[in-house]
C-alpha cells in the first residue's frame, strides 16, 4: 500500500503543537521549538509529521508553519475540531484502508487480527501493532471507528453512540 | 502593573481556610506540614496554589475537599464548617486515579453512583460531560488503551459530572508531555472562560509559576518546611494569555523576584 506508517502521535500532541505554534505567531524553527519545549527532536518529529499528514502544518527547510486548514481546526470548538480532524484523517491511506475493510464487510465489526494481517503485507508485526494503536486513537477521537477491547473488534460507531454496560 | 497584592474582591466567598495547621507525629517529633494557612476563595475565581514539592499544598487540597482534617484551624464552605467529604467539591488527580478494569463510561459513573444519583440522570451527565471534554467515541475504552492526555480527560469528565461548585485539581497536567499538557490547559480554560463549567470557582495546585500565571486569576505562593502562604497575587493579564509573549514573561519575572 502507498503511504508511510502513521507517525505515532496522539491527538492531544497534535493539537498542543498547533496551539504552541499559534502562540509563536504561526511559524517556528523546528530545533528551536524542540529546545523551548524541552522535548527531544525524536519525540517531536512524529507529531510534526502527523500534523503535516493531516494538512494542518507544512514543514519545509527546518521550519514549521500552520496552514489555513490548521487554523480552521484550531479555531473550532471541541465538536468542530473532531469533524475537521475526521475529514482530514479519512484521507490518510491507512485509515482509509480500515474504513474500506469495514465497508466491504457491510459495516459489520471486523476482528483486529484481520486488520493487522492486512497491515502486515507492508509492515512488520511490531509496526502494524503500533500503527493500529495510533489509528484507533485517531479514529476514536474523530469518531470514524470504534474499538471493542473485550471482543478485539473494530467497528463503525453509530450516529448516537450508546455505551456498553 | 499587572500584579496586585491587595484583595478587593466583593463577590460572595465560596471557601474560607482559617488558621489551618497540619502536623504529623513521627518518632517522638512533630512534623509541621502546614502552619497557620489562611485564605478565602470567592465566586468566579480561578486560584492556583504554587509551591515546591513538600510544601504541603496537596495536603491542603485534601483538607479543603474533606479527605483530611486540619490539626488546628478550620475550613468553611459557604460559611459552614467542612466535616467529611464536601459534596460541593470534586478532585482531579495528577495520576488520573482511574480504575483499570472499568471502561471510560464506568469510571465516570462510579462517582455518580457513590453520590446516589439515579440511573437516568447518571446517563445524561456522563454523555454530556464525555462530549464536553472530547471523549465521545471512547465510552467503551479501558484506561490502558488510552494516552495520558485521554486518561486525564476521563479525570476531568469524572470530576465535572459531579457538577462541583468548587473544582479542585492536584497537579493535573504535570504527568503529561509538554504538547499534551498545553492542549489540555487550553481546553480547560476554554470551558472555564466560556462559562461552560458547572463550577463557580477553581482551585488548582501546581509547582509551576508559569502554569499558575497562565491559568489563574490569583496565585497563592507557598513556602516549604513548614508550608505557609507567603504571597497572594492577583493576575490582571487579559485572556487568552500567551505564555510565549513578552508581557507574560515580564509577569513571570516579577513573581520570581518577589519570592526569591
């Protein structure tokens, strides 16, 4: 499949990065940003890459800058942010793959194992696990996919989510 | 000047801490953790207690919510003495304090059940607060599946679902990485300044002066051994504040000068 693995960045980190960039006037030198946050460059780069993949920032020549789409996301309230994130994440190849598998299964839940297996056509077992973990985190936040830990199944969330009890 | 030391608040008092002492006995000696601590919190105030570790600020918070008792002195809530856990308060913990074998939904529900709230009202509140803190979609997740930031969102939802008048937080951002903590601080402030919280006042404990100035209307600075309040400063900086601009840094410097 096309596309690199999803960088392992949590949704909060992506939003935090945008908020900090906004405080800095929308643009910053990446090494300087890492230093001022006392954050290792190795930890910061996946977050930057994730934000870039979602179209919220552009990183070029050692600088990072928020895009208009990124500002639109940042200015939204909690629900608007989720919707914008969902629209952006839907087009990320790996997320698309999961959504397509669910669609092929007519919206019925699919076992986590099947997704891991599909991912392992291109990735190692460890990479596939990490990727799925990130995809579930993003998918839950964006309400694109749900995950049932007890059944180890990925499912499409209902419109009005009812809790399991 | 953006820092004022006199308190001219004319709003009703929510909390009065009056000459609180807390001592522990250890091998024939008395260890004084808190010494003669007094302050009030008014309606619509966001107050931060700042001090180094070991200054007794977490003990003070536990006394305020009624999980611990002062050795001497008293705490009044809306003029009445606090004895036992105060149902008008709720606490957010540094390490989330979630129950690992319960889902997000069940973790939030537990505190509501303990307060005898009926099922229908529990469901309404859980749904409402999970959505407010951005956790809809995570109802059936277990804590181990969640990032630190998501876990602390559960911590907020659990506290807010109790609809506390005084929300108390003990270092709620300090076990999160710098990006995640920035995100959660801003989201909490959005709810607070947007008047979306059920809460009339917030008391937050932190060891970070920057964080205190960023978040609060008033900063109480504590000394250590024994823990006392040495400064009571009002932060007049307009919101939204920017930790990275000059004016903010000037106030941070002023506070450091006052306490060193």
